[in-house]
C-alpha cells in the first residue's frame, strides 16, 4: 500500500511572509494610551491647534465628571471613550479620535432605562445648542468630522455637564 500526500510547491515562502506580517500586526501596540500620546498622534496627523484644544477640553471635562477613560487599540488612529458606571451601561456615550472625529454612540444606550434617559436628554441638549444631528440619530451610528463639532465644543461639554451632573455625584 502506498500513501500519497499532495504538496504545493512555490507557495511556502509566500505563506511565511503573510504569517510574519500578520504576527507583526498583532504585536503592534496601541498608538494612544494617555492624553500625551493621543495629542502627539493628533499633531502628527496635522490637526490644527483649535481642534487639539477642543479635544483637550472634552477630555478634561470628562475627567472632571469622573469618567473612566478607555483608550482604544488603534495602531494608526488613537482614540478614547469615557464611561460612567452610573449610566448602567458598559458603553461609552461617544468616542474621540486623534484624526479629529467625534462619534456619538446613541444606539448603544438602549439597554437600560437610565442609559436610555441619558441618551435622550443628551441628544435633546445637543440639538438645543445648535449641533446638527442626523434624523433618527438615536438609532444611527455616525461621526462628526472636526469642522462640524469643534465650533460647538462648548455646547457639547455643557450638554455632558447638564446630563451627567444629574447622574454623577460631584466631589
């Protein structure tokens, strides 16, 4: 009896290269793990001082409102997402990216009454302040480029303070 095992010739080195590249990608570290590395990545992306300052203002407001800041795993674009345990949701209300974009997470807040009430009040407060949200924003995933939200950073922070001031005990 004879057993024949088929073998492909010529692809071994190509496969090794693909596996090496995949392994190197998995071993890369996140680009932002704190405010300084996030800011450095934003500056490397050519963001203007006004946008970086606006991102700092949002970050600082989140810290003052006792947020737990989660840093993203991105290896090209850094991000942070503030979370508040009092919202009874594991989701963050939004994520800020070092390319200047801001992504609200309204659809993630349909899991508890407290989270849903927060989401509704937050959205209404943003709309009242003049920040343009898409129709049916409570059920859509979207993001703002910096040119859309930076001029409304005070409105965004005021909305956070207004809604979270009722949820989070101040020190």
